[in-house]
C-alpha cells in the first residue's frame, strides 16, 4: 500500500492484500474521516480528516 493512499478508497481486496500496512496506519488514531468514519494516525490517509478530541487516560 502506498503510504499516501487514502484508506477511505480501499476496496475489500485491497484491504485483504494490505492488512499489515493498514494495521500500522490505524493504530493509535489521531484523525477520523468525516465521510466514512475510518480512523488513521495521519490525516493524509483520509478523505475528509478531522482531528479526534484528546482522550483522558483512565
């Protein structure tokens, strides 16, 4: 998977083929797509990124 690829645009086959790279992109997310609700740690991987609010530690 291209590191600049939008995960919002991946189809089922691309998700299956790129699972390790996707897991890296979505771990510890900082952004959420306002269109499809997918998450990413980098906003460049989402179509309409919005910063997630800070989470308090339990």
